[in-house]
C-alpha cells in the first residue's frame, strides 16, 4: 500500500502539469493574447513567473516524491534501516534561504517598470494622448483641458458613459469634469479609438466597482468618491469585453458591457451618430427614420 | 486541587464523577461549562467540525449555481417555490458570503487556535491547565452568540450579501444590497463576538506559554506546534483590535449616521444622496490589516502541528528546528506589512504598491524555507503511511501549490489581471483548505487517541483522505485556469459573458468533484463518531512520540499529569543512534546524567501563582 | 456495527436529499383572485391555463398579437425529398438554424432542420417528410420558439425581479426602490405611444436596451437582436395574460366575489342558487362572451400600439433653447392650470405641495401610482431622465404622461408650448452651473454665460441635422 501512496503523491503533480499544458487548447487560458502593449508586458511577466514557479513546483514535488520513495524503501522488510538522526544542515538552510531570496527579489524588482508605467501619472504617455486628441480627433483644446476622452460611471448594475459633444463647427469638445448640455451619453457600450493610448475618468455613482477589460489586462476599481484616471491602448480594432470585477451587489454579474476600439474616423462618426440619436425630437423625416427603429 | 500542580495526584483527581477507565470522560463534559482546557478543546473541535459541514453545504450551493446556472437548486431551491427552485442572484451573494464567513470565522480559526490550541498547549508544555481557565471557557462560549448572530443574519435578514470582506459603501449603506439591513448588522456583531472569543484565547495562550512551561521546557525545546500557537496568539493580539474597531465604525456608519466609509453624493437604490466625506478605502486598509495576518493565523498552527506529526511519523528529528521557528516568526512579522497587496487595483499610491509588492514577494521566502525543511524531515526517515502521514504530506504538497500561486498575485502587474478572478480563489483554497484543513485532518487522527483513548479507524481515514484529496484537487486546481481565463469571482452567472462561455463544462466537472469532497466529509464524521465507541483502544503513547502530551494518560484526567514532568530534551529526538528505541520521551532522564532531577521539582516562580489560580477556579 | 453499512445508508440518504427538488415554476394569481368564490377561482384558473398554460408548458394562443414563431411562411420549392426552400423574402429570422422545428400545415407534421442557409432559405430536414411537399404549402418555422426562448431568457435575466408571472414581485423585488414593473395592468410608464395605448414593441425594446437610469433596471444592451425580440414578446405575453386575469376578475366575474355574493345572500338568494346560476352562465357561454369582449378590446389596443399613427406625433422641430423659450417654459411650468409646480415644486426639486396632500382612497399622504405604491415626482435637477434623454422622450412624457402615475397628459397643449417646457426642463440641471462652468475661464466670469446652454443646444441641433 505504501507504494501506492508514493505513486499517488508523485502522480498528481504530473497530472496537474498535463492539465495546464492541454488547457490552452481547450480555451481554458487567457481570453486571447493581450490586446494592449502593457497587457503584453503583463503576459510576459506572467509567463516568466509561470516558468519560475513551474520549475520550483517540479523541483519540490520531485524532492517530495524522492524522499517518500526512499523513505518507503527504508521500511521494507529486507532493508529495515533506521531513520537518519539529523537535526538539519546549516549549509542547506543557507542555500535554500539565499537562493530563493535572490530569485524573489529579482521577481519583485523586475515588475516595477510595468507597474510604474501603468499607474504613475508622470509616466503616462501624455504626448501620444495629446497627439490623438488634437490631431486624430481634431479636438479644439489648450493645455488646461482634460486628456480624458470619456467618463465611465459605474452604477448598480451598468456602466454609464459620457463623451464630450461637438461645438458649433462640428469639432469635438474637450471633456469637462462636470456634465455639459452638449455631452453625449451611452450605456454599456464604450467606444474609443484604437492604436493610441486613451484615458478615461473612472467614477462610481454608488458602491465600489471594478473596471475590468480582460483582453487588455486592465483592471481598476471605481472607488466611490474618487475620480480615477485609467489609460489603456487597444492594439487592434475590435470588440472587447468590459466587466465588473469587484462585488457590487446582487447584480454584480450583470455589468456586461463592451469596449469597441475603432479608427479615429469611426469613433467620430460613432459620436456623431450618438449625437443624432440623442437630439432626436420626434419629427420623422426620411433620414431619421432609422433612429425610430432603434 | 490547588496541589495538583505541585504534588502528584493520580490522574482524574478532583473529578469524582468518572474514573480513569471511562474513555469518554472528556466527551461527557462537553455539554457543561467546564473550565478544563481539554474539554474546551473538544467542544471547539466538535463545534467546528459541524460548522465545516454547514460551510461545505453553502459552498456546494455556490458550486451548483456555477455548474447549472438558474437550474433548480437542491435544498436552497426549496426557498424559491414559485420560481421552481431557481435561486435569485442575491441568494447567491448570500451563499458565498456565508460560506466564507462560516469557514473562516467558525471553522478554520477556531479549529486551530480553539480546538487544538486549547487541547495541546497545556499538555505539550507540561502545564495542568491554561493560565486563565474561566477566560478559556468564555472564549468557547462566546462562539455561540457569534454562531447565533451569523445564523440570525441568515434567517431573519435574508443573509448578508456583501462578501466576507464587506467592502463599504455596499456594506455601509443599508439600502445598497439585499440583506444589508439587519443581516449585515448581525454579521458584524458575529464577527465582533468571534473576535472577542479569539482575543480571550490569544491572551490565555500567550500567558500560558510564557509562564507555565514545565521545568526544563526552554523556549527552544518547545514543540513547533506551541511555537505556531504562540506566534498566532501574538498576531491575534495585535491585529484583532483593528478589525474590531473597524467593525464598530461600520456599525456606527450604518446605525448612527457617521460617515467613516461613506463619501458624499452617492445615490444608492434611489435614496437621497449620501452626505459625508468618508473614504471607503479606509475600511479596506483596516480590514486587511487584520485579515491578512489572519491568513497566517489560519496557517501557522497547522504548520506547527504538521511539523510535529511529520517528525513522529518519519521517526526522525525535525529538519532545521530553529530555521522553522525563525521562519514562522518572519512570516508573522512580514504578515503585518503586506496587507496592501489586497488593494493593488483599489487606488493606492503607486510607490506604496511597490513597497507592498516587495514585502509580499519576500514573505514567500520563509514559506519556502519551511517547505524545504519539511521535505528534509521526510528525507531519510522511515515513514509509516498511515492516515496522519498522508494528510501531512498532502499538506506539504498542497502548500507548495498555494505558495507558488501566491507569487503571481504578489507581482502587481500580474495581479492587475488576476485580481478578483478565480485565480485568487484557487490560491487561498490551496492554502486554507489544501494546507490547513489537511493539516487539521491529520491532527484529528493524530491526537484523537489522546482525546478519547481510542484510535480512529485507519481504513476509513485513508478513504476519507483519498476522496478528499481527489475531490479537492478536482475542484480547486481548475480554478487556476478559470482565473487565467479571466473569470471574475462572485459571479452568479459568468456565462452571460461570451468570453467565459466555454468554461461551463469545466465548472460542471469541478462541481462534481466538490460533491465528492463534500460526501467524503461524512466519512470523517462517521469515523469520528464510530471510533469514539468502537475504535481500537490506545495506550498512553500509541504513536511512540516524544512530546509531553504522550506521558499523560489517554485521555488525561483533570490536571493532566500524574506528576509535573521534567523536560530533558527537545521533542524531536527520534532514532537517536545511541538508543535501541527509536523514540526518546522528553521526560526520560538521560542515562548519562549522574544526578537525576529531583522527582518533585520546586515550583518555578512562574508556575506557582498560576497553580493557585487554577486551584481557585476549579 | 459494520461501518460500511452505515456509510451506505448515509450516501443513500444524501442521494435522496439531492433528488429532493421543488416543483416547476408556477404563475401566481393577483391579490383580487382571493376575493372570488371558489368556483369562480376555478374558472379563472381554467381559462388562464387553457389559453396560457404554465411557465414551462406555455400555450401559444393565436388570438393574441404576439409573434410566437420564428416565421410563418410558405414553401417555394423542394429540390430533393429531404430539402425544402422556404420563402424568406420577408426576411429570415436570425434564430433559425440547425435544430429548429419546422411544422408543415397540410400534413400536420413536425420536422427538424439540420442545415440552414439563411440567404437562400434552403433547409435540409432531419427526416424525409411522409407526404411530398407542394410548392406554396404553408409552414411554421420554429413553432412557439420565440415564446420558448423568451421564457428562457426571461427566467435568466428578468424573473428574479419581475417575477414568474410578471407581477413585479420576484425574490429580489423587495429590496428595490422603485419597485420593478408589474406588467399585469398592461400599463408601462415610458412609452412613445399615445396615452390610451400600450407600449409599442420599440418602446419595450428601448427600455431593455438602454435600461432605466435612476432605477435598478439595468441596460441589457449586448443582448442579440433575436434575444431582445424574444424577451419583448414574452413580456407582452405576460402582460396580456395579466390583463386577462385582471379583466376576468374585475368585470366578467364581478358578481362572484365574496362581497357580491354576500350582498345577494343578504338579499335573499341562496349560495347554491348563485353557484348554479354561475354554472348555467358558463355553460351558455355568457361569461365567455364577456371575456371575448375584453380580449378583443385588449388585442385591438396592443395591435394599435405598434401602429405609427398611435405614436405621439410631433410636427415641428424642437426650437432652439433660447432664453426666451426657456423663460416661456418656466412660465408654463408655473402656470396654475398646468400644475407642474404643485408636484415638481417651484424650483423643480420634486418637492411640490402634492407630496404632502391626502387623496381619498390612498393609504397615506402623497402621490401613488396605479400599483398603489407611493411615488415621488421627479427631481428635475439630477439630469437623470428615466424614460430617455432625447427631446422626443421628454415631449412624450409631457404629451402622453408617465403612464400609471399621477403625471397628467398634456395632449391638448400647443406643440410649441410643449417644446418650451422641454427646453425649460433641459435647462434646470444647469441653472446654477451653466455650460462650460467646469472650465477655468468660464468660472471667472460666469455672469455672461446665461445664454450658453441655449447656444450649445441650438448648435448641436444643427450638427444633428447635418
């Protein structure tokens, strides 16, 4: 029976690793490769830690299996060896304290860059954002204006989104902190330009939520009372899931929304369409009939 | 009875209603307000094992919903007759909240510190009881108001649905969540009462361990179990007041209109906007300042017990005793400065995030040292593959997984992605179930003979272990993959989101494994009850172990020891080459010693007043 | 005792308990149902059961204006015995696909689609039909499938608040403020149809899509079009079921409530006589007749609600929100005849005197809606527009009211007056903080920016019309 248990403890790590190896094939892995540059760096870090931990896992489990097998062997009727009388080994203790310490410290220090780029305000890609706003979207702006392109307000249980509207010449206005009559509103459908860093204002209307873009590897809690700047960059045009990742009440799972990353023109066209819908006054003409159907 | 510590009464002295042959003597007292630490320990053990079943049933409800969303749910579905047994989402939030609450506050913390701490500390250090026996009894009886409060929140208030972390504003505004009315208040009261219970235990353990050790029991001759309990007690003493204070702040936010955690202008459930100017993150800081050390409160005693059991089962001294002690101390110390890693995505100064990341990553170091030392302990031993040993090896094996997965979330950028996904759930179940509970299962089997004078059934024990291990890994290993796939926690219906749709079959597999695991616990309960009456009789020292508890009768009578034991060596001197016997009791006088210790040692200045205390209380 | 025998017992007990399931979901009855005599109750249950069935075994009553099926169309050809081409000139339904049932009218036979080409309408059938299929034969694709899908989606998304029978009394409902809609009166607050009509399909669709800000009704924007349609049809179906129950109890069976029967007994009739009379009336179809009248009226109303002519009509474009228009709107708002301020308050904070007034028949002071729940007039300063923020939405709120609430309809008010009111209502949230006040320079001299919102509005109108 003891051999069964030795095999049992040796077998399950093999099974575990096998499951992990086949998992991506069944889609039990990341929801697609990271769709943002920062997300790719996060994935790289993830894989680096995965490699280090997997090696450690294999090493320790082999060690465990080895000591179990040799221990079991020692109680065989033909062997009947006494256990070692050893209280430990100073050298080994030093080795297995110092080596992991260096590895762990390396892991910690190696992460700092990505974290800083993600969260330290001074390191935000301001120029690129500025470029997108003033050149890509032709926003009339000066240096005092917000860099944010949308305000996302989480509430139980949906994402309310506010975009800046257009001025009299059809130019995009900068987003103000307070609502404006020209502002455009949508819900659960966040459209933003792709291929450039964009920043949003994250707010909460009631309780704590968390703005989670799994494909972009972005997560930031929306803390009541705070306005939190979040920036991200979708590398490709497309639709991405947007969900809530912080328990916000019974309908937590219902906060299903999407991020649509599109070209600058498409984004502007989307805003114009939003404008047309939002200022629809019920006079049915040929061109506005489709609004009715909506 | 005041003479119990200094003279040497036969076991059972002072208790006239049972004789030493009565193997169930301790159990018979669990209905009473006994101040005997062993009775209190068994009271804790029985209570927590029952609560384990309650918490498990709640977990199965959660699993059912994840595997068969909105299908007719067994048991809980009966609460929803009109809907045909389809539960509502707020019932789901209540299920996972209460699962966590029951498991953490009513199972893991009390089973370690309450049950085994109480039972083992005096026995292992050679004391006749705890320093403050009445306080000790109170610490158990404060559990019941707590259980009542949690139960009341469940039955009268619809159950709190804010998660066991109870983040405000959700938990601070009664309108914010279903069951956030009375239920949340009762829940907070329950947590406070559990805290009171823990605090009384903590004070008691520290005093007992510092003052009541038997002669010769120096600090570094203490079993690692005692070290684990000691460090845990210190952690509780320092961390718990913060939670209690935070809890009262939350209660006053809810009932007195203060706004510690409520910012102004929040419109919740169409109520008037909140006034106030509080900060929800304050709660998170306070809560995790307790709850992160609490994770180690839920682990360190198990680490200690597993060390003791491994050494005994392998007939080999523990590998690196002092490094083990120092790592426990390091874990506890670092445990106080890592709480911020629960809040990496909450909004925090990035520099602070970096600090927390470094401290969190470094806490893996002492954990790693411990794992290596456990493997070193088995290395070169001659293990007997009994239920105790299997559970201990499972502890080590699972703790490796739980520890390694912790590194992912310690790294902030990676944590940005996996925070609040099932990866976290997998991680802490590997630590709290995979490690702690397997350790507890081992400890139940190991010390059962000491508690009741009979051994637990080995066949049933192995089946329980086998099924639990398979069920456990089948349930929780795939959770890592769910987490990587980005499945957030606490979703009643994750499949609403297209990117999670393909995870349904895996969740169904996990639920089946969870049911298997739940079933296996009935084997444990049955084995426990069966062995009480029919188990093989055990003598004083069935495992041929070295610790002081094994020189007391099984079960020990009131006052534990026939005479105050004198300690001559550490507890791990197994297979000493100069002896034929492979164990060497701590109390056995060394042969080489020409002058044996006096049979009736002078009471140390420490233990004398304590002895009087005990006397007056019994 | 053998441990194993006990273990086996335990596991059997466990299996037994796991199998211990509750009964399937049930429609509940309205409170007035309990006032009926038992035989009348039985009759109501029979009628509802035969016309609507149960939530899981629903009946598609063809008389109701509900789209039960994916498509009702004809066969346009049959290239091979197991293949038919269907006429999809009216547009094939998005949900048709492998596994969809197809019902042939002439042979009264069901078959299932295994392959489907939406563009050509070519369907491969699971088995060979027993009769040859003639061209022009009528088929139903997915009989009852929309209702079935609707029920499924409703149970997943809606039921826990709105209840199995659409009574707005699901398990979650008691935690919500305002309460979820009770569909059973056929009244829905936010519609673009005229006062007497039910919501159009588009109205329901819009509410599900956009949610109702300020309430717990979330936006379900990412549901597929087919899913949305199925939910809308199911909600209409529940609403009609509820209406029939209500009408049946309140009109057709009004003579058989406990109270009415007691009065007649006091007047000399015996209980047995009344029951015999009831049975006679049922047998002679008298009650069925009065039910038919009710059903006809209801069907007409629901059908009419989808017709364009019954929508709130707007002839002129919304005028620019000039200070003059806003000032006129303000005048109209304060006008005693319009009574806006009596509920919404002089300053629009929703704190008018009616909030504290007693109305006969109501349980307490203040305003109550048709469901007898207290309601508060909207605070117009929040910038939250529950029924939508389009000018047309506000126009409809004024013209056709918020149905089921004390908000009156202003269907005789001149259109330009309504627009002035709309412009005024839009300006309220910005009364203190005018447009652009978040910007630094505007903060400095906000005195001149009175006209800014108006200007911005008119400009945006121009953009809209481009």
